[in-house]
């Protein structure tokens, strides 16, 4: 009897220490406090994808835009209020990032199962992983225990997030600023194997590339003509949507890299990976060996998900993902 009691308190103490483990994420963080968490998130992403195929891509991107600004802290999820400015209206986010309602819905399900226990940033991190898995991509274990930030940073969202018009060196510098190297740039750019981009994000390549009066020479000419039809040279086509990977738009695979090898990358920043011998050789490797890409993508996603996390007693567990607790 006494033995059993001791075992129970030992187990309890183990879980308590996992929960409080200062500054450390771990795989078992919610093991006792929210055992069904991963199933709830998986179901939420699955249901959202049944309604909207594109949402997997959008959730993956939302996680990226969270982690590059103030670290992975759920800052991208915060709404503007009279006294608070969020990141949703930053240039790279406004009328572009999506998936907020999906995270809100999953959070509501999680709150019903385990009230006031799981952070929004952990939900977003898990949702990004499920989005990749449910799109046919690799699976990787996600450590947990991130806490939600108390603030957002509009200015950092405008400066830290890469733009498709920037040279590769500038993009690499922005990754380096958060501890990611050029291998991470190449592997994580493979996220563009799913999802869509608006015409204005690559139109500069179609009609008058850098004042030449010609399309970008690094853009396959038959792709250029079909993109000119999809994105006519008038402002009102700016928000038309196109596949980032026109071979398998919603399938997570290595077709993105095969496209780059064939000068069929959509964004200038995608195709630029072929302009540097070091990144070009990684692109070629990923185009030939899908499992090498999967392995490196998983490794880089883990690094991405660990950027600037808030742990222990810092930050909070938000009740609603769009606002800090009152
Ligand atoms: C390397 C620098 C990057 C640049 C310059 C870049 C730029 C862009 C742009 C311009 C779009 C289209 C946005 C729109 O039209 O509204 C886009 C979409 C997307 N990006 Fe990136 N991105 C980069 C890296 C990443 C990374 C690291 C990830 C995730 C790990 C990612 C995931 C996505 C996804 C999945 C989409 C499609 C979203 C959807 O369909 O809703 N991107 N990106
Ligand atoms: C289904 O997807 C559409 C398009 O993204 C979205 O506007 C709508 O809110 C979604 N409905 C549900 C029930 O999730
Ligand atoms: C690239 O970075 C350099 C140095 O920081 C900067 O001067 C330049 O404006 C950047 N280019 C673009 C297109 O953002």
C-alpha cells in the first residue's frame, strides 16, 4: 500500500518537474495535463483542410512568421486593439497570412479538454507539423512547453521577415539573425512546395525585369508566358493567386527543388537559390533525394520552432490566442 503511494507521488513529481523544467522544452510537457493535445490539434488541422485545401500551407507559413518576430511566442496571433498594436498589419502579413480562425478553433477545443493549460504558440507549432504530415510530408517530434508572449512587434515583423524581392545574401542574413544557416534557408524554402502566392509577389519577373523590357532570364519561358496570362500587366491582377509549386500544389514533396533545377521557381527568391553554387548544390541534392530533403526539413523545422522561446514562469498561457490575458 505504502509502496503504491510512493510510486504515485514519484510519478506526480516527475510530471511536475517536466512541467516546471526551467528554460527547457520537452516532449512530455502536457503528457499528464493534456494527454489528448496532439490528437485534438491533428483533428483540427484535418477538419480545416477538408474545408480548405490551402490551409495547410497557410498554417505552416503562420508558424514561420511567428518565430521570426520576437521568437516563437504567438505574437503573430495577437489582434490590434485601441491600446495595442499587433503584427497582423505588417507588410508581409497584411492580406497575406491566414489561418487565425483555425488556431482559434483548435484553442477552443483544447480549452474544453484542458482549460488554461496549453499555450497558443505550442498549438501553432504542432499545427504547422500536422499541416506538413497531412500534406504527405515528413513527421518529426515537437518539443513543448513554449509560453505565449505578452507583446507583439510590428516593426520587427516589417524588418525581420524576408521579402521575395531581396537578394539571397539579404535573406540569408535575416535567417542568420535568428540562428539559422544557409542549409536552413534552402531546406525551409522547401515549404514552398505547398500553397499559393499573389501575382504582385513575382510580377516584377514577367514583363520588365530590372528595366530590361524582358522577363527574368532565370524564368522558364513557357512558364513566363502562362504566368503573364494569369497575371496580366495591370494592377487589378495583383492579388490573383498562383501555385508556388505548379506540379503538386498541395502535396508536400521535393517537386519544388525539381522546379528550381528547371528554372521554374515562382518567386525570384526561390530561383535565387540556384544562383549561388553552395545553395544550388543543396537544391540539386534535394531534387534527387526526397528523403534527404525530408530529413533536413525536419531538422530545420525543429530549429525554427526553438527560436527565442519563452519558458518557465515567463510569459503566460493565453486564454484566447488573439489577446493577452487581462
Ligand atoms: C526564404 C525566404 C522566404 C520568402 C522571401 C518567402 C516569401 C513568400 C511569399 C512572398 C509568399 C506569398 C505570399 C502572398 O502572396 O500573400 C509566401 C508563401 C508561403 N510561404 Fe514563404 N517565404 C520564405 C520562406 C518561407 C519559410 C521558411 C516557410 C515555412 C517554413 C514559408 C512558407 C510559405 C508557405 C507555406 C506559403 C504559402 C502560404 C499560403 O498558401 O497561404 N516560406 N512566401
Ligand atoms: C472554410 O474555408 C473558407 C475559405 O478559407 C473560410 O472562409 C471558412 O471560414 C471555412 N469554414 C469553416 C467552417 O472552417
Ligand atoms: C540588402 O541588404 C543591404 C545591406 O543591408 C541593403 O543596403 C539593401 O537595400 C538590401 N537590398 C534589398 C533589395 O532589400
